[in-house]
């Protein structure tokens, strides 16, 4: 190159420091994963407590209890909604519930009576019924909606922008 030139190398102080912060921040994403977990918990709580839709926006089938009591599906006592928690680690956010029936509501299931017996239920109107099996449809409440995905993308951009600018996490 003729004339004058200036060369900036990646090993110069400012770019190197910014890259070192970004690399260190990418090794342990726990702070970002904690924020993402909170977004996902809030989404699941909103689905159970308010919207009654899957993460994709499809309405859940209304439960018989909710129909009979003019109530809300998956929100009788509020225990399932209150049980949703998140756990963050360097590379993931895990969101879920420890309630024994949580998986049944998320994925659906068929519950059968033991060896030729019957399942007995008392309906909200006081009527007792006996059946051989009950099919509970899936009502997914865990997952990532479009709005949550946008929030997660925004949080991720902010996280790495802060790292590059020297903000401590």
C-alpha cells in the first residue's frame, strides 16, 4: 500500500478486551439463561392463568370441570400455575413443574382403571360416574411463543452488547 496506513490488530487492547469479555460471557450464559427462564415461566403462567392457549396460540380444549363450573381450564386451585419454576445453568434454562399431573396436562394421557376395575368420579353437579378409562387431551402450557422468542432474542442481543461494552453480569 502506497502512502500511509494504520493497522489495528485483534490483539490490540480495546478490541481484545471486548472479545475476551464476549468469549467469557459465552462460556457461562447462566445470567442470560436465568432471564430466558423467567420469560418462559411468565409465558406458561399467563397461558394457565389468562389465555388458555398453546405456545403457538391454539386454544386448549375446555375441561369438563371448567365447563360445568364456568371456570378456567388448568386453573382450579392455581397449584399448577404456582408450581412452574426455572433453573438456569451455563448452557440452558429448564422450565417445568414438579406437580405429579403436570406432564399429563402438557402432553395428554389416557388413564385406565387397574385390572378390570373402574375409575370413579364425582362431577361438579354431584353426579357420580364410573368409567374404564379417561382420556385427557394435551394442553401444552410449556414452550416458546412468538412473543417470547422475540423477548429472548432481545435479551440475548442486550446481553452480548453489554459484554462488548464492558458491562458486568
